[in-house]
């Protein structure tokens, strides 16, 4: 029989890890936008190097600290290859969306994943989809719309390719979340999963660039484009920070949260990312939050806090009544 106290502890740990992940991930769009605007780095080349740096870093770290985590059962390899393919599609569409749409529209389109995750989790993983989760989904999606500035018609004046890549990034983010939950159910260590998914994703990204050179948006036009940054120490340094910070630490902690929470709940918490991005922009870039953005931030926070309180209440209700003491 499961212990409700342990369940509540796992919930608390899961929410804490997911919250920290959201803070770290909130810097992703800033790094990507800087690299694509300042250095004009092609989106798929940027995505390729992110996968490579993370995979090599994880290989080195696990090899030195926990070599046992380098090994996986052959029965899991097919799943990890598919997981890596989904990650490659997600990183490709997300990076391309940021370069085409800018941070505002790309963020709100990517965070359509909240709705996708809840619905797909209910359909494929038989996760609950009660009124509380639906309300939290609505609050988080509504908050993302306000924070991103999507209510401004000018923000939607983007090309068709930008809209398509933005929606696809949300869909693939949702599928990535569901597969992360499935990986934990299979007993895979989250850091082992991170190593193999990014390793396979790097291979797929190499293929996307080579097969799509000259016609696929954001891909190389010639093999030399893989070294687009040349001898720019600043460019490579920013790329390294992107890979080691929001990518490795952020995605790694997100994978950990998926082992502690339902995928839809973890995805809801990480939807705090646009709110944190707005705060970071305020302090680092001097951008000022409008009242609409403040309202959107409060909507997302309200959705996450409400869901946390409600889930905790449900866990408390599941605690069995103490048996009467025999006289």
C-alpha cells in the first residue's frame, strides 16, 4: 500500500525541481535571439551545436562521476532513438521559431504545449484531466498570451512559416514531456536519458542540416557553415553558455521533475518561463513590464499555485483514517 506522506514529499520535490527548471529555461530565448541576431547563426546549426555540446558534456560527466549510468538495456534503445528524434524536431522548430517570430510570438506558440500535454497525457497515458487541471491550463495559457504581447495584432504579423514552426514547437514540446514521463516509468535515470536523447538528437540534427542544405530554412548552405562562428570567442562562449545553462541544467532538471510529477503538471509549472523571462529582461535589458504583462504573470502564478494546493489537498484526502485503538 502506498504511503500518502511519501507521495506528498514527492509532489513537493517535483514542484521545486520544476520551478528551478523554469527559472533556468527562461534564459533560452535570450541566448538564441542574441546568437541569431548578432552573429546571424543559422537556426539549425545553432540547434546542432546545442545537442553536441550537451551530449559530450554528459558523456564526460557521467564517465567520470557515475560510469554505471552510461549503460542502458538494449530494450530501451529504440525508445531513446525515438525520444532523440522528437527532441531534434522540438529544438529545430523552437530555434527557428525564435529567429523568425521573435521572443513574444514564439513563446506563446511554444507554450501551447501546456494544452497539448494535458490532452495527450489524458489520451495516451491515462492521466487525470479534472476541472482543476483544466482551470490551471486555461490560466497558464491565458497568462502566456498576455505576457508575450500576443493581444497586439502587430505581434502576429509574421509569415506562415513562422506560425507553423511556432505551433510545431508547442506540439513537439508536449510530446517531449510525455516521453520524459514514459522514460521515468521505464525506470530510466533522467541524466542517462538526457545523454542518449541529446546524443541521438545531434545525429538527427546533423542529418537535417546535410540533407536540407540549400533549401531547408535555417540549415547550412555548405558544410563550412557548421563553423559559422569561426574564431569568434564571444560567439562560441555564448553558445557554450546556452548549452550548459538553459539546455543542460534546465532540461536535465525538467527531466527530473517528470519523474516526480505527471507530465501535464510539470509542463504547467515550467510555463512560468515567460514570466521569468520578462523579469530577467527588466533587470538586464531595462525593459519595463506593462500592466498587461503583470496581469499575465499573476495568471500563470495563480494557475500553478492553485494546482499545487489542490494536488496537495488530494494527497491529504488519500491518507487513510487511523484505526481505532482496541479497548
